[in-house]
C-alpha cells in the first residue's frame, strides 16, 4: 500500500536562525565591498545588486496578501537581468547606492509620516506595546524620539550620498557595508540611555520595542 512520504522538519531554533541571518548579512556585505573596492566590471556585482530585490520578492511570496507583489517583483528582476545584464555589470555600484539610500529614505518616511497631525508617532506605538497607556511625559518623549529617528535616517542618507559622489568608491562602500548597522545599533543604545535619564518610569532594554513589534506581528498572523 502506498504511503505518503513524510518530509523532514528543517525548522531551526531562533538562535541558529539568527546566527544564519547574521552570517548571510556579513557575507553579503563583504562580497559587495570586495566588488566595490576592486572597481572592476563583473557578473558578481550584477548578481549582488539583484539579490536584495530577489530576496524581497521571495519574502513577499510567502505572505498570501502580498503574493502578487512578490511575483511582480521577481518578474521585473528577471526582465532586467535578461534585457540589461551588461548595464547591471557596469553600474552595479550605482545600484548598491540606490538600495542603501532607498532603505534610509523608506525608514525616514516610515517614522516621519507618523509625526503628521492626527497620527500616532511610531515610537509612541512601540512604547504602548511594551507599557500600555503612557503618561503625558512618556508620550511627549516618545514623539521626540520618533523625530530623532527620522532625522537620523535623513542624516544617513545624506552622508551616504556625499561619500558616494565625493570620495573613492571604496570609502563609501566601507561606510555603507560596515558602519550602517553599527550606527543604527549605537542609535538604539543612545536613545535607551537618554530615555532612562529623562524619564523616571521603569524602562525596558533597547530591544524590547523590537520584540514587542515582532510579537504583535506574529499574533496578527
């Protein structure tokens, strides 16, 4: 009698998954910097330039509500690779810069748009996830923290652009690939220290807002 084949379960625990993601990020940054530092036209540069687009498309495919967008993104990436591969090889550095600045502007927009009248600032929402209803002082501080994050991402986009156009490519690449994430982490720590100094209420760790957001997202699924 035929029996269905049971596929092995390849799910990993969170620690292993986090290490794998970190290794992929570091490996990608090293390869991108190598391509930029050599300054040579190569197929590797074109592949690396398209890889984030493909990864985003695959991620969107996993969510039923965004499956069409993911499929469209993959089709566009495939079409670009088919029709403009030589241009991708010659201008991969420009695509790396567009991706870096595009991410900073996306985050700037994400924080900045919540500062409009009638909207809840993003840091206020994160703080409410952790602490529930906020005191007036805490709400006022969280609004200022949202503004600080928006200004931070604006500054990152400006610095990245100035380095790309005014310094050797290797200098910009070192900033974009090796300093961006540490600077974001430093901003988290600085905001946490300022928050603990300004507010007299008990506060969580710098990663509590991230955990609260992820838990809320998982619950919504």
